[in-house]
C-alpha cells in the first residue's frame, strides 16, 4: 500500500502519551504485557478503500486462500496441498513481495498475516492470476495468531518487511520488533529457522537489532546488518526509500 496510508500517519489519534512510572525495565515489562494481551496493538485499522477487483477476489477465491482466525492451534501442513516447510510473513501490505517470493522460492509454503482488507484482496487476486498454490492468508492480528494458532517450533522462517516504524517514543510500545514479540516469534521457529527483517528507518533498525540480540534463542547470521538477500524483490516502499536517498537495513537471525 502507499506509504501515506500506513498507520504511522494516523498515529496521532491512537493514544495518549505513556505514563512513565518506575524503572525503564518495569515500563518495558508493562508494554510487553500489553502487546501480548491485546490492549496495545502494532497497527491501526484504516478504513482504506477497497477496489471492486479486490472485493471480488475475496468473495470468489477467499475460501481457497483464507484461513479463519480461531485462536486454537493449527495443523499447519493441513492448510497446503503439498507438505513443505512453512514461512510466515507478518504485515504483507499489498502482498507484492509475498507472491513473488512464493513463486521463486517455491520449495516453501507461505502463511501471510495481515489485517488490511484491500491488501488481502490484492494478494488473493495475484495468487489466483499467477496460479500459486503455496500461500495461505490469515486476516487477523499477527501477535494473536502467533500466540494462539502457531505451535511451538513449527515454522521455518519469518519475514517482516518494512513494518510500521512508529517513530515517536511514546508509540514505541506499538512496535512489532519489541522484545516480547521477538521472543514469541523465536518460540515458533524450528531450530535452524530464520527471521528476516527489513526497514528503511535506521533508528528502527537499531532498535530491532537490540531486541533480536537480547533474545537468547536467536543468533545473528552476520556480524552486523545482513546483505540484501537476492531472492527478496524490491517493494514500492523500498523503491520510494531508495529514491529518497534512504538506506535499506536488513537483519537475518537464526534460531539456535
Ligand atoms: C508499513 S506496511 C508494510 C507492508 C509490506 N510489508 C511492504 O513491504 O510493502 C506494514 C503492514 O503491517 C500490517 N501490520 C502491522 N501490524 C500487524 C499485525 N500485528 N498483524 C497483522 N498485520 C499487521 C499493517 O496493516 C500494514 O499493512
């Protein structure tokens, strides 16, 4: 989706400044609890317009690709026609990287998680027009999906591309790459599985790196930032970031 629709631009309406009481560690603990119990969310649901084509794609082909949120552990292999290792993408936006990766790295099955309805419609339409059978979608808060539906050590990879950076300090508690969510993601990865994160916001990159480094179950695959992984296609965000002269920061960690 265009950057201007992203939730970082609607954050003024989403909450009052956090009251800081006690130590920083206590504040982090409170925020971690809030993000895991759903009282703090990493997104704001936008009323973004859905096109006729996106609406039709959901109506006609939704039953084939959409997995309902149940809050109960999933038999992940049962979702796909062929048994393969499963990679989860959190916040796929319009799904442009999702279907392209599913096409070129077809040795994996993919589970995309996104709350934004136009993006879900667009991805379903692209999956159908490219005949891709190795992608399924859950339209729900990824934190809840991770917590309740994905069994421990059940997935081979996690992709997080250009998540909302929530730049204001009082909104850091909404960031996807905070310690509590990183620990949850790590718990769902198989041993040897990977977490691949990309952003164009340097401050968010170093915040994410600190969270990943603090997770004992994960190990940085590189000394510092990762090089571009050739199989990841450029998204609109990336094109825009490069055009504006911003750097691209990538992190690749492996489950020990
Ligand atoms: C800034 S966009 C990036 C989209 C895409 N990854 C890209 O590179 O173009 C971030 C997306 O993450 C989604 N998102 C944020 N938190 C989420 C969550 N907890 N569960 C599902 N989707 C989430 C938002 O709805 C938004 O579409």
